[in-house]
C-alpha cells in the first residue's frame, strides 16, 4: 500500500456515498460518545479523517456558534464533498482542510476534543495517528475513538462470505491493516499517556433497508481491484462469490449483525 493510498477501502465514488449513509446510521452512537466525554458549547473540536461528512454536523450543533469544528481529510474529493455539505447545512462554525492524520500541521495543545471514527481500522500504523491526536489535544482535553472489530456475522452461514472474508483478511495483513484494532484502542490511549480511559461496545442488527446490511458486499467491491491485481483469486471465481453473497444479503430471512464497534476515550493530563 503506497503512502498516497493508505486508506484501506480506497476512494471510489461509491465508497464516498457509503460513508455518507454510514454517518446517518452511526449518528446516535456518536452523539452518545460526545456527550460522554463532556463536549459542550464553546469547545474546539478536531474530526480527523472526516471523509465527506463524518461527525461534522453533530459536533457543530454541540459546540454551537461560540465553538469551532475542524475536519481534516487526506482525500481532496472527500474534502470537496465535505465543504459542500458544510455549506448546504449552513455550518458556519466548521472548517474542512486537506491534511494527513499523522501530520496535520495544526497547532499542538489546541483542541478540547480530538475525535476519529472508523479510521484506525483503515490505515497502517494506527499508533501514529493516536500520537498526533494526543499532541493536538489541550491539557485536560479529550481524545475519543469509534473503532471496530471485524468480521460482521451472517446467518445462515455462507461459504462464499467465509472465502471472501479470508481474502479481506489476507489483503489487510499484506497492507499492515489491523481489522481488530478496536480491541486495542483503549490500550493505545493508555500507552500514549491518556488518563481516565473508558470504553463502550456496540453491535447493530442490519435488516433489509439498513445500509449496514450491505457492508460485506461493499467492502469486497472496494477491494476487488486489489484482489485481482495481487493474484489472490481469479475473476470468474470472485464474480461467482460476490453474486452468491449479494443474493444472500438480499434475502430478508438472512440475519446480519454488524461488526463489534468499540468506543474508547480518555483525557490528556493537565
């Protein structure tokens, strides 16, 4: 995985659309997290890896007109989408910048909250992003993550999904991606000096019509090019496996449970 393409799932337009839907699905969970860390009116917040929307609207409402929200995202297309969303929603207290989560170029000790949602699971060397987040938080400020542990669960079981998930895991291992990073996120916070570290675990059922129901298929679609380019599977076999997975997910009798989401947060020493 090159330095220029470190986001595991890539930047397809369909992936940007999926991230928009995901923001709606996870909004209540994120709002709970921001309430838990004590975010309030007038605070300054950094949303690292905000994508085309992230938590910008939620954060803007909490900090109000006297607060400030900054979104940082390496994809120029995603930043363009985020800026358009900010303008359409009249989020006058939000600014979105092109930037890299490991080296944002922002002032140290500047934010009451630095937060990231589902980014550590998509990049190599996640500890470097945690180190940058801690450096950016004010003394006494908070750092909060919403991360994940793969895989999601499907019943009845499907051999095609088992085979496809093996490909996802192989590709992740090859590119230094930890699909289980959620389980070590609290430890990463402690190892980087945060105190009063807490965690919360969440899972969701994804019925027909819930965008999370198609997550397994969406991920495989995002990674299809790499599977083929890396010689992990032949195109005919991959096509058959994807078709079987799609049929299974479209069956209303198939029970789909999300991956296990892990929220972890702590405070920087004053």
